[in-house]
C-alpha cells in the first residue's frame, strides 16, 4: 500500500530573482532547492511571468502540496511594537520609511518571539496567481522569517551585540541583537560596494558598535572573495557566515558550503 508523502512548498519572491524549496515532512528531507537570479531587476508583472514559466515547466511542482508558503522579499516593510499597533494605521506606519502607492495593498505579520508586527506590501499579482494554482496558501515577509530565526539563534543569547547582515542583489537586511532582544532592523538599497559598506558602518556608528570585536554573521547572496565581502572584511574584523543546524536533512543537490545563501527559504518551514 502506497503512503502519500506530506510535502510543503516555499516560494521566495524578489524582483531580482526567485527561490523554491520543497520539504518532505514524511521523510524529513529537503528534496528540492533552486534559485533563479535575474540579470536585471524586474517589474512585478515580469516576475510573475518567470514564476509561471518555472511552475509549469518543472515536474517538481506538479505534485499535491499540503502547505504552500509565499515569501515576499522587498524593502516595503516596517516593524511596529504590538502594544502600539493599530490596524487602522497601516499606511501611516509604512509611509514614513517606504515609497508606497495609493492603491498598494498593505498587510502584516505578527512576530510573537518579540511581540512585534511587521507591516508590509506583498506582491498581490503573485498572491492571486498562487491562489489560482495551489488554492489556499500562507504568505509572509522575508524579514519576519529573518527576525524570528535570528532571535532563536544561540549566538543571540550572548550579552554582547550580534550583527546579522542578509545580503540580496540590490538590498541588505540588517539586524542588531543584544541580550536576545532586537535593537535594530532596517533594509537598505545599495548600488555599489561603497553603498554597501556605508550602510553597514552607519549602523555600527549609530549603535556605537566596535568594528574590531562585534560578531557579524552573514547570510544571503555573498561569498568569500566577492566585492561586498572584501569591502566588509576590510573594515570589520569579526565576520563569518551563519552556520545553522537544521532539524531536517538536505538531500537536494546543492553545495553545502553555500547553504547560507538559502537562509531565508530554509528557515521558512
């Protein structure tokens, strides 16, 4: 008698690329992991066309999934303490640090680990298509996943501050934690290695962090030797890639030296 496997699909949406991950809950294995990078930043409609092409042409997505999660990754997000949050004021929270349009749909994630609300703009065209394709699904902002996972990282239990930098092709998500509490979260858009290091050093300066000793953990689109890493290592001494032990096996074909590049989607389950 054939046993049906319980499978979950996560899809990460960015205007610079797409990522896909399938977790087989029955075998406790990541059996599919794929990232598609665009040469240039795309508009949401173009991203949707790339998504349609991938989902229709790859047999890995022809199965039935018990759960589907869409991860929206953009700079259109802001954190609000849950005690101060009023759903009627979503636009007001977001408009102070993000460019939003009058007809943008705004939603929120509740982050229970630090009693905060992440207010953000999802890609509605992507959500509509996912619903048509898979039916009911869940969606979150990438920073909600980052904050939740970093706060549960053993490194953050230390008394000294820890800086987390999640690197994307044109943005960085920067978090600072101390005594297991979030001190800062922000997203910066960069266009050069000089922009990149400027925003990092700006955060160090604002929080009076020591560039010689502060633990700085990297994830996302960065590797030893690329221009952002070289610039970072020039100014900050204690830099390393985040190395997490997952409670599932990764059998999908991938270079394990670069698992940090898939940090968001691997922590979505």
